[in-house]
């Protein structure tokens, strides 16, 4: 399937902007859910997506909110809305992709909560990776997550690290906690984001193929 840039995804009464790239031989597609205040143009998520594509996986980065919706801060933390959008976009992919492929979710911060809740609603989800995830916002749904789940957290992101340690005991499926030593919430120091991308790619390769 050819690369599709600036994809418009109809969801309910709105249209969301996205960037879909699926190599012809891709076995799986990873759908990204960005954190609050970010978008499909997130440089961190785009770097991870590039690494995943180098490993032969498809990627979809899209805006969870329209520009107008994003002007209202409360929408950025409406996890139910974000989850509904993520599930709807995955269903859109179901109807668009000609070849049957496995789906995974890569969620960051609040987007990780939406990814986990979406995985709980879609038992066919192949794998989930959370980067610095606000897993507490999905706490009541963790027991319903049957997809193998990797939680990536910076060692210096103490509050989020504590939340993620607790979450590993609640996820119903195979779950692992990977701590990037010395990293903060945004993985800004040299080598930190590279570690995130490599570990995430290993996880998706393992479970989406």
C-alpha cells in the first residue's frame, strides 16, 4: 500500500487529520495516541514511528482533536472522548486496509490512557506500548487489557513511575515495565528517546508478527 500523507479520517461529525504509512509487506500497524497539547506532528512520536517503519511496521499518526476542539483544555483530558476517537479510527483502518494485519497502540502521557482503554474495548489488539503514560486515567479498565503491554517510563519521572509500577500488577495480559535510567517525562537527553524507540520496536515486532 502506498504512503498516504495528510489523510482525512471521518469520525462522527468531525474529520481528523492523520498520516498513514503502510509498507506493502507490513504485518502490523501501530496507531499513535499523542499526549495533551501535542498532535500528529509530535517530533518524539514521529521519531518512534520512523524507527517502527524501518522495522517493517506500518504507522498511523493522527490528531485526536480538531483544531477547534483543542482550543478547549478540558477536551485534552477527556479520556472517554479520546478513547472513542482512537477506537473509531481503528475501525476506519479496518475498512481501509486491504490485507488483514495486526494492530498495536503506542500512547504517550494522556494518550497512553486512551490506548489502554481502547485495547480493553478491542480484544483483538495485538500489543500496547505506553511512553510516560498516565495509566492512572485508565485504572478501571486495566484488568480488561488482554494485549501484551509494555510500560516505558523515565527513571527520574518519579510520580509517573510509581503509577506505572502499580499498573503492571493490574493489566490482565503479559506486561513489562522498562525504566529508562536518568530520563525525565519527555526523554530529552541524548540516547533516551532512541532507547524508547528501540525497545518499543522490539515489543511490536515480537507481538504483531
